[in-house]
C-alpha cells in the first residue's frame, strides 16, 4: 500500500471526540477520510457521500488506497461524524490543508489572504444572538482555503486573525488583509511567523492613512516611486489602475510601531466612460 496512501488519515489521527470511542469495524478517522474525499468530489451532504462511498468502484478505491475495507451504514457514518469536536477537526484540517502547499518549508512564496464573511441566513435564526461570522485564510495561488475560524461578530475578527496566523505556517508567505485587520499587533504576529504583510489602510488608522496619501499624491515624489499599471476595457468602460510603492519611509511618523514595515504604496484608479472620467 505504501505509507503515502495513509497520510490523509494520519493528519486526522489527533482529532478529539465528545466521548470515548474505540470503534469496531470503522474508526472516526476512517469516517472522516470518507467525508473529506467525498467533499473533494463535490458532494454536498452526508447522504450523497455515503451513496458515493458505498458504490462498488469507490469502495474498492477506498480499500485499495486507504485500507478502508468496510463502509458503515448511513446512520453510523453520521453518528461517527457527530462525535467529532469541531475545534479539533479544524486544527487537524488546517495541518492537512497546509501539507498540500508545495514548498511548505518556506522555499516557495505564496499569498495568504484573510477574508471575513457574515452568513446572512444566521441573522434570522433565533439560536444566534448575532449573525454568524467566519474568517477564512485562502491560499491565493492554489485557490484553496487552509484555515477558518468562526467568530461571534465582525469586531472579533481582529483577534481571530492573530490566532489563525499562530496556527498556520506562514513562513515566506505574503499575508494580505483588509483595513479592519490593519493592526500593529497583527503585523507583529506575521513577522514573528517569518512572513510578510500587505495591509489596506483606511480611516481606522487615520494618521497613517493621511501620511501615505500626502506622500503618494506629491507629483515630484511620484517620479521617484516604483510604478505598475493595468488597463481593463469592458462595455465602453476603460479602467486604468496605477500602483505606486516606495521604500523611502524614513520620514514616516512612528514607523517603528509597525514591526517589519518596509514600504508604503497606493493605487490610483481612473475610469473613462461615456459619462466622462472619474479619478
């Protein structure tokens, strides 16, 4: 069989359950393996996954490659999955998802973007005092999510991001986040993880925003900055984006509070259409 064929089960060997379970012919790890592989195949619920796993072709595949020789009935598969503690599953899943990343030792640079989304339907559920908010870490180049954390409300996203950074291997990666997470402690957490950061700056960091705006809007200073431009044309609309960056930050007030800060920049967007031009 080979050790590599069992690795997916090894990553979930430390998953915790609500109560002790020793199993008889199907372990919690095997049930998880079935559920994960079924999800990767695009199946949306446990019923679909069970039907898929019970088919002759798939059951032979699971036996030959993962040593899962017996597929539990639908009810028992559901019971096994319900035993799992969500937080422990999330930790194990993050380890496994990161193992899929080539160059996980930092030899290859990737972009990890953090994005928070509110699950709108939960706002109407009596069981939720506040709408459910989920913070996700995405590996941009591979299009996969490598970590998630549920938070009670959007303001809790800031400490949640720092916690996720501590759980993920970010060495050599560029961590990207929106203005909400443009925080000094978050920047410090990224640097301690041996990564780099690219944060948006808005009104929650008013002084920093004004300093950067004043610098990049200076026509003389713009000539000394590195620039890059893109142009998009759609339905009579032309959008040109010009990015400006500079490593000249010696003048920046209190720059030492932003650990690892190496440069600043801004993007200017010009839109031309039949209605005229906006900047």
